[in-house]
């Protein structure tokens, strides 16, 4: 049942011919945005406080304007860069408070810990999923865009294949103005899944996305988000430090689940500390993964990555 408040909500689809009002079935609040699930099967994402009548404190207006500009740029880029691994977007929208945003397709969000995670059913599934998302990033890179926030949270699923979402942090190669600040809150990145360049606040490149793509793929293999859970009570600062030094803490678990050394070599190169030692862009990374898919024998590709932590501990006790 929807609440009385939700029954009164609507989103106006601002297409060129006429504005159509669509009712809302669910609402989720985020820090900068509001997510509406719509009766037409789409999802709308609007920037909170961007309505003309919104009572936004003066101190927040600049930030709201920046997020609105990012939202509109993300919509523009997704309408002009089409790939099965990129989220599909539709009309620009306004909610009944006048907040601005865009409508997009409804995708599946799959928890990393889910035993039925589609990327862990087999090595073939892992490679196919990795290729799909790397090719999607490659489309952006060929268009002069760096995604800037590739994480497991920003990859959803459609028909068993990953889809890259949320381009609000995306940047053009030449658009980056750098203002280095030592405070953590100035680092525009997800602490447990970011590149060394983002922590150091230097210009990001397609190779920065490659680093984060590899962290995302390793998250699928392990069920652990990026470099998190390396320490007990791990802090944001510790997560940033691991990413800054390209220190991935879960290789033991990865090697227990991904048994092919050639696959590990490709992932290790993608996680190189220095950008020039990585694959240059999503397409180059995807090609390396496709070469693996074509060269590995069927029995290797059929191996499941769903080795449980209990099984790993039992195996180490037997060989200890």
C-alpha cells in the first residue's frame, strides 16, 4: 500500500510535445537527490532543492546548482552515448515540488553477497559481465568522457548483464579544474572504490576508470565492496590510503575463486599503481578480457566462483 503522501506525488515528463503527469509508487531519499519509482515502470531521479520555489539555504544554493548541472550533463551524455551496458534515459522531468531531473529505465540492484550473483555463477559469466561493463566505459572514453565513479553501487543489472549508471561525476578530458585540498571531504570519489589519481586529486583519465572497473569486478568475485573490510573498523581514511597506493587486500580470496592465472594477470595489470601501466581505456581492457574468453578451455570457463569462505577455511586446514 502506498502512503497518503505518496498517492499525492507525481512526476511531470517534460517531452517536447506535451507535459504528461505520471504517478509515483515509491520514493527513496538520497543525499543530493530523490528517486521516484513511477507507475509507467520508469524511474525518475531529481535534484533536491532545484525547484524554483524551494527554500534552500543560501549556503546550499551553489551546491544544488552544481548537482543540477551534473544531472543535466549526465542525461545529455547518456542520450548521446548508446550501449547495452549504459543506462537508458528518457524524458527530463519535474516533480510536484518543481525539482528537476530525468527519467531512466528501472534496473535490478543485486547485492554483492547474493549467492546467486550473476557474475559468480561461472568464470564465463564473470568474464562476459566484465567485458560488457568495460565496453560500456569504452563508449564513454571514445566520446571524450571519464565516468569518474565506477563502483559496484553504480553498476546495476539488466537481463543478467551489468549496466553502468550515474554519470553525475563524469568529466570530459579537458574539463577538469584541479583544486587540491588535503581534507577528505574534498575528494570526489567513493572511498573504498576509487583510483590513486582521485585520492591524490590529480586529473583522472580513462585509465582511472579502468582501475575502478577492476575493483568492481573483484568485488563481484569476492562479495566485498572494493578495498573495504581490510581492517577491523576500517575508516574512510584507511580506505582512501589503500586506493592511493593500489593495495588491494583481498587477493587471497580472489585467487581461491578465480583459478586461472591469466585472468589474475589481466586484473592485476588493470590495478597497477601508475596509470600508464594499466590498460589505457575501457576498450583496451575489454579486448584483453575477450582474448581470455576466447582462449580458455570450456572446463575452465565452467568453474563456479561461488566458493564459500567456510570451504576456503576447511581447505586451508586440510593443507596446513
